[in-house]
C-alpha cells in the first residue's frame, strides 16, 4: 500500500490509525514449505509506504515523486479517494491563509469549524459534505455525515 501522507485512515482517531498500520505491517508466516521456498528471503505479503506520493503509473511501474520506482507484474489498484472539484479548489484559494494552513491534512477539502463555517470566511460561507474537513474533529467523507450536517445546518 502506498500512501501520500504520513498516516492512513485520516478521518479516524489516531488509535485506530495506529492499530490499522500495526495490523497491515505484521509479519505473515507462510506455513507451506514448498510455497515458502518459491519466495525471496525478504518477501513481505504486504508493505505500507507512508509519505510516498505517486507521480505516475504505467504498464509495469509505479513512479513515486521522490524518484523511487516500484515494479509490479500483475494488478495495480488505485484507491485515490475524493479529489477536489475546481469550485472547491477556487474557494479554498480565495479564503487565503486560514485554509492554506490546514491543507496538509484537509487535502483539497474546505476546512470548516463545527458549525459548518468555512475557515477564513468570517462566518459568511457555510459548507457541508465530503468537500469539507473539520481539523479539530475529522469525520469520514460519507453520505451519512453529509446528511447529518445538512440536517444540522437546516
């Protein structure tokens, strides 16, 4: 697994992030000696690369922004998540420093407070749904959260 940021499951609390990383990084024992003999000594069933943004994927290589290349010989699955739409990006840029200061964790989402007010908007801009991020209390980008936020705002 390759992750651009320094953790996984960003919307969840730190203890859940750490547990998921521990489970994904645990050693796996291959019990069948004949299968084990086919694998290199440094073989890992899974590996987690954090702080490793991908710059390009081609037919057999994943290229990381730091210049590393990862060869693969089968299937590459990209779970890139939500990406910002131009309207959201434009709003974030127009709101200035308050938004810029949290974009390392908001990652293209509008940073809001618990009352759905966009940071830097002087309380005049409200936003809900998966285009938003609450820095002090991140919530998952799901329809359920958006529905609850909409009901609260209404």
